[in-house]
């Protein structure tokens, strides 16, 4: 699987994981929050009932003898508040504002009633306590007796921790376990998708492979999408085949009249009739225009071949270079020594198509003569590389990366051209798993170097 495909599959798994885990995590948060609130209410209600029971026990020990109030708080009366944390317990009994027994620090609550106790949270001697208070009405006395009892919160907190462990720990572990199981479950469910991605990424990147995708590689839920995709591939294949047929037919239809025009112009130029200077110039200009048109059609056809090419055959690099040089000499009347070929002693076999390699070298030669200056050197190396360079002015460094773009022409050039030659070389190099590089020969830009590095076959 390629890095891009792996990244796409990994991103899909992450999105599915988030889609599964986020609702699960929200549900877990809600469960934990409700459980925590329930545990707090249970502990608080039970502790308040015990505190109210102890308060009632103290109220029952209050008596009046000859108008004098007495309280007999036995140790067992506070046994209801005895817990494993050994909480601190404070109590008081007041007759109005007068303390009868207990701790002076316990305050009076104005909302205290006789029918039921009221509760309050406060601090007693630096300790947080929960206090219950209730009044006691004694017949014949205008002021009610106020009974208070307070208990530190250690036992409450201990009970709450115990409830958290017993009530919330197991659901939390189940939620975490479910979240951890989502990842392998998603990975297992997407194995078929990975096989589909591998099948698609193994297809040649440069070749037009419109073979339908095997829908059995994907889950059933994706079958409608893949069927639509296969139908799209079929329509694209029909459209591409039509364009290729049209290009081939158009090339044959254009080559024939151009060949006739070129032959007729050659006959006119070679005829014994004396031509005036103006007529000879028109014949020469027409011949040059026909030659440029013929070359442009060849380059457009080479571009079309390069777009759909995928070459894995073997070719003799030296023989392809010789063919390119012979074609270039046949097209142009180069002075002696203007085009030089350097070959290794042994044949150099590389991965590629020999006719396309010759087309690449020929384009480099044409570009060197068109935009550079002779002599042009074609050097084939035993390492599988071929270099073509000239002795012109070179190219500005900022322009170099754009020379392989189709129809690009440097603003500084004064020569005409289609802007396809180097783009064809670059595209054919990619189709043959080769590397194409352009650079200047030196710091002073003394000529442009085009280098194609093929894989040895």
C-alpha cells in the first residue's frame, strides 16, 4: 500500500473511531455523573437520618423538674453516630440563649422547628461538620428548648469513596474496555477496504487502466458505490479510446497533405525555371512552415503516446542515441562537428522503449540547437544515463523548473517553438520509470544540460 493510500485508510479508521468513541465517552460521562450524584444523595440522606436519630435521642433525655431543665446525655445516646472513621461529634442544649449543656460554638438556626429537624453545613473548631437542630416545646415555658448535634464529615466521605468504587468503577471499566475494543473491531471491519485500496493503488499511475474494480473486495455496504465507480470507468474508457482513435486518424489525415505539400515545394525549388528572389523566398518560407507543422504534429502525437504510456521492456540506449542523431542529421544540414555522439564500448541495456528513448534524445537535440549553440554533445554512459548539452548561454535558474511544462517558453528566448519538446521528454521519462533533470553547465550558465537516467535492464 502506498503512503498516500495508507494515510487515507488510516484517516478513515480515525474518523470511524472518533464517531464510535465520542458518543460512548459522552454516555460514560453522563453515567458517571448520574452515578456520582446518586451516590452523594444516598450517603447524605443516610447520614442525615442517623444524625436526626441521634438528635431525637438527646431530645428524649430533656426533662423539667420544679421548673428546672435537666439533660442526661449518656454515651450510648450518640452510638448511632459511631463509625469506622471515629468522627468528631458536638452537641448542645439551649434554653433560649442560655447554654444548658454541650458546646458553646454550635450556633442557633432561626429556621429550626419543633416538628422536624433542619440541617446546615458549617465549621467547628476548624473541622467541617454537618449539624442538625430541632426545637422542643415544653408546656408552661414561653421559650422553646433548642437541641443541636453536629458530626464531622469523615465517615460520609469514606462511605462515598466506597460507593464510588462499588457503583462506578465497574461501569467505568466496561466503558473503557468497550472503547479499547472499538479500534481492533474497526481494523477488522476495514480489512476488506484495505484490500480494495491495495488493488487500486497497484494500478500504474501513468497508464490509463480502466479495468473494473472487484466489488467482492469491499463490504456489501460499498457495493452500490463500486458499481457506480465501475460504470464511470467504463464511460471514461470509451471516451479515452475515442479520443485516441480521433488523434490517430487526424494524424494520418494531416500527414498525407503535409507530405504532398513538402514534396511539391521540393519539386518547385528544384525545377529549372528561374525564380525571382521574392518567389524563392516564398517557396523557402513555405517549406519551413510545412516542416514546422510536420514536427508539431509528431510532437503532439508523442505527447498523446506519453500520456498513456507504461513501458517495462528493455532497450539498447546506445542504439537509440545513434538513431536520434541520424534522424537529426537527416532533418538539418548541420556543419561538421556540430553534433557529436559519445558512446560506451559495451551496449547499455535499460528499461524502456527504444523508439520513445530515441524520441526523447531527438527532442533534446532539437531543443539544444534551437535555443542553444553548437557543438551539441550526446553522451551515453554505462550507468544508464544519457546527457545532451550545448554551448549556448544557458537558462536563468528561476526558469529551469518551468521548462518541462507544456507550451512553456522562456520570456528571454527569441526563437519560435511549440514548447512541447522538453515536456515530452519529461513525460516519457516518467512512463519509463526514469528521471529527467535540467541544469546549467556552470555558474555562468554556459549551456543547458538535459540528463535522463534510466534503470538498467
